[in-house]
């Protein structure tokens, strides 16, 4: 099993440091990718890092841990609550928590909780390792009716299909570019540059994506506000590309 990527959310710096030390010292199979002192920071970190596991305090300075979970529409992580309050256990269960640890947290209880997460994930299908997503080249030439147009790849938000031609949707209100090649041809050119085909008609730039929503089969929100559905047969490929991009971004 691959290492679990975790985020710790704890509004007391000493508590955060203590929990982080216990995890690092006793469970090398966990990589702590972010440590957050507020609910607001936690929400941003979760969307940025897409963790496997969340160690979540309930009473935070600006909100509760339950508020954090509500802000993540479709979490892909497991949750271990860490709190000084035992009256929230039922609500934690309703939020599908793997465990509920009361402070001060004993190492043995912490390891048992992590073991439950590991056992749960062992029963779930594991994603294959995605091919490396290489750093984006700054510019590339694309065939248009008049010849070639050279574009900065980071300016391409997504590419859509229009019969046998492709349309590049660009950022910053730049005009779209109509190519003389199919979407499959464009996909072949950009697949190693943080682009992913998520639909028969759409190729997206992962660097221009703001949110992934699992509702209604799954869709993404791009920087320009465009919502694009993820087709069922391409969802596994998207999740693999997303995991690899998230690690290397």
C-alpha cells in the first residue's frame, strides 16, 4: 500500500506539533502534507492537496471541524477526529469518521485509528500509478488555417471538439483558437503537459482547474467558470492524472 497523505487540523500550535510528532515518530507510512491552525486554512489545504486522511479537531478558532467537512462537497479522504470533547461522538459517526480520539491522545490509540484507516483502504480498489506529468513547456506551435500559431500552454484552459477540428479556449478573455486538427491529435501533443482528456469532447488543463465535484457522475470547474462533465469511462484516468498532478504541482 502506498503512503497515506495526511493533513492535520488543530487550532492550538502545541497540540498540532504534538500530534505531528507522534505521527512522524510512530508511523512512517504517513506523509503529512499540510498542518493547519484554522478551518479556513484547512479547506484550502484539502482542495490543494487532496489528502487520503484528515486528522481533524472539532473546535477550531473560526469554525468547527464539521463546518470544514461541509465545505468539502465530496471528500475523498478518511477522517479521524481529535478533540477534547466527548459529546460530539454521534455527530462524528454521522460524518463517517473512522475514529474519534479524545485528547490527550495516546500513541496506542492513534496507531489503532490509523490501522483502521489502512484496513479500510486495503479493501478498496487501489489506483495504479499514473505516468509522470512533465513540467509544461512555455510555448508550442499549433496548426491553424493560416499556418501555425504559437501559444503559451499555461494560457490554454481547455480544448473542445467540433467535428474533426479542435477549439482552444484561452485564459484572460483571449479569443479562442480554432485548429485544423482533431481533439485526439491535440491530446497526443499535450498529454505529458498537465492536460487530461475527461470527456469525448473535452481536454482540460489541470493547472486551470479550480474544483473537482463528484456529484452527478463527476465534473470539474475551470478558471473561467466553465463546468465540464467527466465521462464515466474516463473517470479512472482522470483520477490517476489528478493524483499525479497534485503530487507534482
